[in-house]
């Protein structure tokens, strides 16, 4: 199993993984449209010995109260059913956070199960008076600062790109 940055030829494998993982086409179409518009800040794949994509994570830009603060949103995260429970999801996220930190990004937000993202070092964003646009998502909206001062004086609404707003 190898974790590396996605390249062009991974697109069909990523697409297939997302369709079977999420039982629908929303996430696959989201990633396609983000990629087409150059909005994947970082995409990492996990591949098996044959080079098949068995895991994927993407990060794309978010703004805070309309400002670009070098923050990104983590979505989607997927590991093939047959490969779960072996730490691949964790490694994808940690490798992503490491690279983003090296590139100088300041914070990563995620929308998902706090039981999962809490284990990956995220904390509820509401604690810092940070919110997303989706009503009722308060507990699910979480943040992982990368820079020490990322959250200093930053409050308000975090916006993903328009591609997310059809959800
Ligand atoms: C969520 C998912 C990516 C986890 O992948 P994985 O490779 O099995 O995860 P890991 O083995 O790295 O697990 C990392 C930690 O998270 C925990 N975890 C994994 N899935 C979890 C879940 N759904 N809820 C809560 N905790 C979870 C694991 O127990 C592990 O914690 P531990 O080390 O304390 O035991 C995978 O189950 C998946 O693709 N699910 C369907 C898609 C999905 O729900 N994506 C997330 C959308 S927000």
C-alpha cells in the first residue's frame, strides 16, 4: 500500500472508489468538478500493489467571512470497504495535514462524524465561533489548526467553494 499525491491517471480509480464508497454519484461529481476548476489544493491516493486506488482524500480552499486565509476543507475522505480498519484513513489525513503544513496552509476544516475526526486531531469549530452554512451541522463542523496563530481573532462563517452548495 502506497500513499501519494494524485496524478491525472488516477481520476477514473478515484471516481470509482467514491461511487462505491458513498453509494451514489454526489462525491464523485464533486471531485470531478473541483478538479476541472483547479480547486483541489491537495489530493492523496492510497493504492494497492497493483496500483488500484483504495483510498482517497481531497482538500480544497475555503474562505472565512469572505477572506482567503490559506485555509482548506477536507472532503471527501474514503477508504475502500475491504481496506478499512487498517489505519489507511488516518494515514491519508495525517499525510495531507503534514504536506499542507509544509506548504504554509494555516488550518483545515472538516464536516463529518466528530467520533472519527476527533480521533484525527480535529476539534469542534463552534468552540472558536466558526460556523458553516449548513443548519444543524454545528457538531459535525470541525477544525484542525496548522499554524499556531491560525485562529487568533478569526470568527464567523467558513465557506467552501460553490461546488459544495448543491449538497
Ligand atoms: C471513514 C473511513 C475513511 C475510515 O477509514 P479507515 O481506513 O477504516 O480508518 P482508520 O483505520 O485509519 O481509522 C482511524 C481511526 O478512526 C476510527 N474510525 C474509523 N472509521 C470511523 C467511523 N466511521 N466513525 C468513528 N470512528 C471511526 C478508527 O477506529 C480509528 O481509531 P483508533 O485508531 O482509535 O481505532 C472509511 O470507513 C470510509 O471510507 N467510510 C465511508 C465514507 C465516509 O464515511 N467518509 C468520511 C466522510 S465524513
